[in-house]
C-alpha cells in the first residue's frame, strides 16, 4: 500500500530533483543525500537512484526545448538546416566524449558498497561546490573582460569535445553537470545566453543515455530501491520533477545568469561541507552501508 510517508518522500525527491537540476549544483548528489536519509538506502542504491531520477528533468527539458529537439530529429533524417546540423554535430560529439569518460567513472563509483558513511560524499559535495563557484566566478570574469564572444557556429570540434569531457565528470557524486558544462562554455567565451541554452540542450541525450547505463549496470540496485519507494512513488517523483521543472526552468536559468548565484553555491557548499564533517566524525550510528 502506498503510504502517506511514501507520498511525502516521493514529492520531496521530485522537488529536490527539479530544483537542483537547473542550478549549477549536482542534482544526483542531492538525491543521494535525501534518499539516504529518508529511505535509508545504501550509497550504491542512492547513487543509481539519483541518476534514474533524472527522467523527470529529461522530460521537462524535452518539452521546454521542444523546438531544438525537433530540429535535432529533422537533422537525423537529413532535413536540417545548416544551423540545425551544427547543433546536431555539437550534441553528438559532446555526448560521445561524455560517454567515454562517464561510463568508466560510473562503473567505478557504483562499486562503492557497505560501511560508506554519507558524510564522505557530503564533504566531497561541499568541496566541489566551492570549486564550481570559483570556476563560474573566474569564467564570468573572463567573459566580462573579453568582448570576442562566440556562438555555437564559432566553436570547433575540439571545443565540442571539451564540453563533453566536462559533462562526463558529472558521473562523479558531487560534480554538477550544468555547472561543469556551462562554466566550460563560458571559459570558451561563448555568450552567456548561448552557454546556458547549449548546456541544457546537451543534457537531454547525455542524461537519457545515463539512465540506460544505470539500468544496465545497476539494475539490481534500481529494483531494490523501487521496492522501497514503490512504483507509484517513483511515478509521483518523476511527475513532480517534470511539472516543477517546467515552471522553474526559465526562472532558474535567469537567476543562474546572475553573479549572485556564486554566493548561493558557496553557501550550499559550506552547508554540505560542515554537515559532511559532522556526520563523518560524529555519525551517531548512521552510515549508508
């Protein structure tokens, strides 16, 4: 039976996934932390579940960027314009390089098992968030100084690959996919609007592939987690994540373009780091194993 507590947890997970996906923080890490606390999952289960939960934000991205998705499909059947073919090439090449680095990283991280104190990934999250803030601050400072701003049409195949490699690092808990790709594009001197647009379009294919990789390599963990959450709970989480993303994506993208987002990231990093230290050294009998 689908209890009120399961409904509460499902809604919370959907909200966390929706909000964190569109900010330069790691959505899967937020899901790891929340699901570990609320559902008492092991680290391996929570890690697999964090990637699987991205189905909701994929659906939202497809709906929000439906014109770009349609353009990619047109190009796939040989009907795209020059600009649409360029976008297709960018998504294809960057996703290819994402897979080259992300799949091995995922396989290794997924091997982490019993006795893993959740304080460790929390501390990693805090450190990475600080690094994200510094990277974003630096990239935006460079962007403000250099006026030779680029569009997608000005990027090279090598730069497509660099974005893909940055995106692939998001397979590690604590690494923000959106933060890594957006910051890389800004460091490449891409116009801010273009950088955020490309980052989120790029996530659709890469994250869809990540869901399938999760099912292939962590099917057992997913089955166990679904048994704990229930199929109904998972559906609720995905629906909540999709709906809230559709309402928040435009707003959060605008906020993410402002320099004040750096201060928010630093604050979140401080909270994660302090919380991780407290749990790691004063676990109070709690671990993710």
